[in-house]
C-alpha cells in the first residue's frame, strides 16, 4: 500500500504537468479560437462601421458636399479605437478626414476599394461608397486592435461589444440625423426643381403660342402679297357676272340667255372656289402631318397658284405619275409653295415662266429615299452672296413694305421639321431654282373623296314639298329674296324673319314648322347657332339646317352636330340639303 502510494505520488507531477499542459494547450487553443473569433468579430464590427460611414457619406459625395462628409467623418471620432478615417471621391481625391495625434492614414489614395487587414496591432478597413450601382468613392478606417490582456476577459469582451454597440447606435443616430438633414435638403431641392419645371413648361407653352402666331402672320403676309392678283381675278369674275346680268335684261333670245346664264353661274362658282381655298389656307389650325399624294395635291393647287401670279407668268407643272407619297403638314406645304411662287413672281417683273416639277430620289446606303420638288423661275436670279442668306429670318432685299423676310425662313423651317432638305441654285440673269426634298413614306394616301351629285328634281318632288312649311331666318334682304325664290321654285312654303329673336317669337306662336333654315352670322344677342341650340331644347323634333360663308362659324356648327350648307350654294345643293335634313327627322 505504501509503494502504491509512493508510485502514485511520483506520477502526480506528470499527471499534473500533463493536465497543466492539456489545460495550457486547451487554453492556448481556446485563446487562439477566441482570438480568431474576436478578430472576426472585430473585423465585422469595423467593416459594419465602415459600411455605415460609406452609406452616410454617399449623399454628400453625390452632391459634392464636403462639409456634410466631414460631419460624418468627425462623428466616427466618438469611437476611441478609431485612429484615423478618410473619405475619397471616385477620382481618388480626399474629401474629408481626421487623424488622432501620432497616427497616419494607411492609404494616401483611394486605390483599394475593399479590404480588412490586421497590421501591427491596428485594424485597417476600406469600403467603397456606392449609390444605385454607381461608385462614388471609398472610405478608409484605421482602428486600434483590442489589447492582449483583455482578449481573454469575458467581461471586457462583453463591455467591448456593448461599447461597440453603443458606438454603432451613436453612429447610426448621427447618421440618421445627417440623413434627415440631407432628406430635407433633397426635398427643398425637389420643390425647387418642380417649380423650375413648371416655369419651363409655361415657357414652352408661350413659345408654342408665339410660333403659332408667327406661322399665322406668315400666312397673312403671303395672302397680303398676293392680294393684287386675287383682287384682279375677283374683278374679272364680277365683270362677267355684272355684264351677263345686264345682257340678260336686254335680250329675249333663249339660246343667248342660256349662254349668258351659264357664264354668270360659272363666274360665281369660280369665285366661291377661290374663297374656299383662301379660307382653308388662312385657317388657324395646329400642325398635323398627313400622308399626301404629291402629284394630286400640287395639281389641286394650280388654281390658287395661278391666282397668286400675274397673267404674264405661265405656270407649268411637270409632275410624272408614280411619285412616292410623303408625310407632311398639308397647310405648311401649301404655304411653302405659295411663298416660293410669290417670290418668283417678284423676280419676274416683265413676266416669264414658273415651273414646278417633282421626281423620286433613291438614296444610297443608309440614307432615306426622298421626293424632290423643284420650283424654278426665269427671273432675274440672285448673286451668290444673297443666295447664301435667303433662308435667314427677316433677311430681304425688297424695299420697305414689300416683305418681312419671313417667307423663305418658313419654307426652310417646314422642310427641316419634316425631316427633309432644301437648297437653292441661282445665277444673275438666269433665274432661280429651289429644291425641296421630303422623306418618302410607306403609308398609303387616303383615296380622294368622290363628288356627290345632287339628285334631279322633278315635279312630283315640288308637289310633295308644297305640304312642308319652312322658317327662313336671314338678316340680309337681298340674300333672303334670292333664297326665297329658290324655295318657291322647289315648292316649299316658307316664312321669313330677320333675326333669331323674331324666329323664337314666331315659333312661340306657331311651333308647327317642318324645318328651320337659318343663317349663322346675324346681328343681335343670339346668332344662328344659339337659335339652333334653343330650338333643339324647345322643339327637339324640329330639324335645323344652318348656312354660312364664315369658316370659324362653320367649324362651330360642325362641332355641335348640326347639318351645315356652306355659302354660296345653288338650288340643287339647297334641295339636297333640305331633303337630307328632313329625312333625318323622319328616320
């Protein structure tokens, strides 16, 4: 027993030593594990702090606000383990920093974007600053590693964690406050941008109004420049009508009376057609691109072009079949051709020829196919110095009162806005040629509207109409007399009044009229459209037919869904309009 005790006593130091060694190894292992865990924890905490700082300064870097960035960097100083901090922009320039006494920033530039490094008792951290996937810069932190005496201290570690947690809370609070300030600044900036955007939209609206007014003034200028030709043509038409009427009273020859009557009717129709073209040309309407058949459209302008020139100028149209369609504003194209025609007229004081031709121009490579219009004259031509400036606004070589210099600038603006090209060739004494090239379109032009012929009148129709009573509202006595004769010839029984107020008084006493036929433009508080609306309210079963020669009034009638008969009209057109209006009532 004593030996056993002796052996046991002799083995005790070994066991104790082994146990100590095991404990030492276990302690070292635990220390190593704890050291690694602490390093990982410390690195994560430092990385989180760097990420927070990077997130906080992103707004400051985005708006290049160095003061705000410095505030965020200064806030990091509350952590005593942070020895240095720096923020760099995307070009590597230092935006904000702080360094404790005796310390240095471990990188002098923003070359490293992401790094966590333990170096000689210090923890070095680098994190990028990003916003919506875009790199704005980089943040560098230098922190003091935890002292070795505290690495194995559970409570010290816990206090360190709590301290770091408190630091994180402080940093978050500071960052939150900074973010709130930044958000308020962004909200103020957004309000300023909204106000600026509203002002910009208002300016754009004013500019559109000014451009529309300029286009309208260009149209009016063009009409003013061709007034002489129009007046001459109207005088000729009036001469035909007046002489025909006088000769009708001086002859009993039926054949001659029929010929004179046909001449007067043709003169009236030509005057009406010219008036319609002028009203359509001078209309106030927004720009609207539409597919145009170039050949058919220019052919339809021949009458207006001839009226804008003198009789000693010959208009020649060379428009081959097969021209490609183009997409452009119809009114602007008409205005452009009219401006070029009037300029050509002024360049040919002794007369000459105006040649309008067109051709297809196939493009090479990736260019666009074009339809080229050429307007050539045989006039005086221009020197090269003038030809180089003809498209400049307000540039003109004419004397005061003959032009503002806006005509050719309108042509240039129209062609360019349509995606085309324009050029001019001119030599003194050899005339001038303007070439307008507009892009080809693959769209198909709409089919031309077919003329509707009025049905032939017969005696049976007159007999049927005799049972129908019409209220004629017309303020002009001469017009009322003429329309009354046509109504009598068609077999209608009618009563004529001169104003909307009189019409309402008659309808109050006798509401049994089959149709109201009223002019639109009349003196008094109520016009023809107002009368039609009142009749629709009081007598919804009584149809109303309106008539006018005023384009804006015609648009108002169409918008109110009333049938309209444009002035001037003949007896066949009147008969058809009345029968269609009555048919709608009976439908």
